[in-house]
């Protein structure tokens, strides 16, 4: 499955903005994700910033090390990798 197809069901910025309207503007935002342990503990990771994927220095790649199958990877300066990344799709990253 390609990176683009894995992102296909992701929420858009417009959809997220619409959903956020029903919450208290002073509420703290956390990102919840399965820790991957036996009990499927859900982590609560505080969102500290909202950013775009840094084109030219970061890329989304497939990985076997996460449940999503995707990872944000830094692109080393000397890397001439031309592989499967998100092409033409703007990506917002909650960090």
C-alpha cells in the first residue's frame, strides 16, 4: 500500500476546523495513539505546535516500526533518495 493511499482516509484541515468549533477554545490539545503494548495503552501526547511537512528536509515514508505504517523522516543533506513520499499532497503535522 502506498503512502498516498495510507493518507487517503485522513481528516482534512477544513474538516478538523469544523470539528474543533464544538470545543472550548481554551482546551489543551493532545494526540492520542496506541502505545503498542499488550493492553493497548493510549498515549496522550501534548500537541506543542502545528506545522507543515518541511519540504526538502522531511518526508513521509513507509515503515514497519509503527502501527500506522508511516513515519516522518529527516532527509540527510547528502541523500539523493527519490522514492515513495507524499507527492502533491499538502500535509499538516501536529507536533
